C-alpha cells in the first residue's frame, strides 16, 4: 500500500495541511486562517483552542478531499510559528491565557527586570539571543505576572508551557507527551546552546520552573502518536517553521535562505559550528541524525503583514496580489520609504520602541507610491540583515535561497536582488517550512533515508542583480534616514 505524509504548518496568519508522497510531490493542501486578537496597540494574541481546532479539522479535510484512509498515512509532521508561546493546566488541559504571538511587544517590563539582574550578556552568551520581548521567556514571565491562575498552577507544579508545537503535540498525542525539538527550544531564551539543555538560572530569573518546560528531542524522532480512525499515526518531524524551510532549501548542506511570511527569517546555516555575528541571533538550525546544527539568524517583524495592512487597513488595493502591478507602474520610489515598525523593529536594530512611519511624501505621491514603498520595505529590511551577515567571518554568501508566497511577486524579487547585490534562487515549493518538516518526519519513520534528502530539495528560477552600486547606495542611504526617524535618532 502506498503511504503518504501529512505535514501541518501552524503559522502566524493561518494553518496549512499538506499531503506529500514518496517523490516529495505535494498532492493536496488545505488552509484556514485564524483570528488575530489585538487587545491593545502592540499586543498580538491567538486563541489556543482555535489553533488546535483548525489543525484537527485540516487533517480530516486533507484526508477526505484526497480520499485517503488512516491506514495510508505514514506519519504526521508538525512545523510551527516559533516564539509564540502559551501555558496550560497540566490537569485539565485548559490554557490559562491566549497564546502570546512573537510579534507582541508587551513584555518590556519583564525584560527590564531581568536586565536589572545583570543577566543580559549572560543570556546572549548562553542562548545566542539578545534579551528581547520578541522571544518566549519574557512572554511567559508576563503571563506569570499578570494571570493569577498561572502563578498558582506554577507553585502547585501543575503549569505546563511551551511554543505552539508543544501545545499541539500534548493535545494530539495519545500519550499526552510534553515535547519540543531543539530548534523551537533554542528560540525560548531559556536554552543553553553550549550544554544543549534548559538553563535553570535563566528559567528561575524569568519566574518559571524547569518542570514546566517540555522535553527536547531531535526532529527525526517520533514525538508521540495520534489516533486516526483507530489507527495510531506517528507524530514526527517537529521543527520550527524557519528551520524547516532551511532544511527544505539546503538539505544536508549549509546555505543562506530567506523565508517570506507575515515576518521574515534570514538564516545562514553554519553546520556544527556555533557562530556569533553582530546583532544577529545564534540559534539551532536543526537537530537530526544524532547531531545538533547551528545557524546565524535575523528576524524581521513585519514583511507580508505590511502588504496585508496596506490592503486591509488602508484600502489601497483590493488584495495583496495587486501590489506588484501598482508598484511596477512607477519608475522609482519618489524618495518615499515606509518603515513598518508596527511592533518595533527586529534584527539588526532590536528597537521595540520604534514607530511605523511613511517618510518623504510629497504632492506627487499617490497610493502606488505607498504600495511600492511597502514592498521595498521588505527588501530593505532583509538587506540590512544580509549586510550584517556579510560582516561576519566566513558568513558571506553570493546568493539568497528564497521561499514563501511573497516570492511570487516578481517586482519584490527583482528589487531584493538589486538592493542586496546577490542573486535570488527561488524554491520550487512555496510551503518550504512544511516540506522541511515532512523530510524530517520521513527520516524519523523510515519513509526516506538520509541519502534521499538532497535529491528531494527542489530549486527553481534564479534572478540576478542589475542595479549599479551607486544607485544601491543612494537608495539605502534614504532607507537608513527613514529608519533613524522611526527609531527617534533624528
């Protein structure tokens, strides 16, 4: 009997379920959006029960629409939005609060408290991450500080916490396993990259307890089993979305990839070498075959979300798909820059207090100008991270391997090549995060062997830069002036 992998990608805006065969072809896919809960400016939440319900419904939907039985499913792979975190009651399974999304900047006071303990550099040295409300630990500290039930359950030993993968596995697995993988663990700001374990000193500093945290496993490990129509289906291939995309882009090799989504991740794999580079994060890239691999990464808060804002909130176009057509109607940006610091700026600035601005408007500006500035802002932010990488020792790359739906936008991809001066190599598979997760799940369950992986990695079109270095420099100077205004330095 032919068997298939179901890969679930629980991301910031929605959830996908994909059916993948042994040749690595995506035979069917389903998608559902979930609510973005915005209690206050800068705060972003998701309903954990809605996320779980969508995952269950999409698994059933992809099987029904592809006419596949449980007996034909090799395994369930899970990839997830990463720093988004939540806590729940060990006894009842009820969340104590909504999931706090990686974009949310509410935990500044918790960061300041830990900073006042003199732990900022120790956190950077141990976890590879700058002390920031972007990561999970300050968000969990906020829950402990502001939800009385959470503090009570912690003290009783009945509070569990983790990233979204942990929540899904705990609920989907018959065993009720409390598990995460190395990639997700490395994004919580509690994980020692040198000793490869939770750091008790940091855990306590954020007001947490070791027993709250999940067991850390390799991505090519079975994390538990889900019952489907009386059949036990292995859950495997657990990996953070950006890390899954890196595996789908590079396979067993190292390389530099950009994943475009609600935000964006620029990640350079460094193999088993642990590197630091300026204001970028050091992180686990992925862990499999008994080895832990590392990467240097820059995270951008708002890329695809910027275009959605221009469409849904400002009404400058009927849909995000119109952005390319509008931007291409202009010969240049007219000196206009949009800095999308809706929740502050991420790498390489790490300025949560930065404000979103549109800089350089004139009477000649119209909606096309603003839409073009929004698209260009994606490329500029990525160029800033790539420039930081280029300063690192042995971290340069002449190409960016790209994935995600925004890569369909030819204006954006051409401008990205021009403003970085690097060639763009598109992935043939838009859903690279889910695909990378499925590769790991296939390794975990014997569906594929390690020797199969590189042949399953699929690259497509290459776009080369054509902009002169003088024009590139002029545009970047304008961008950096706009960023300085956003941060408040001008």
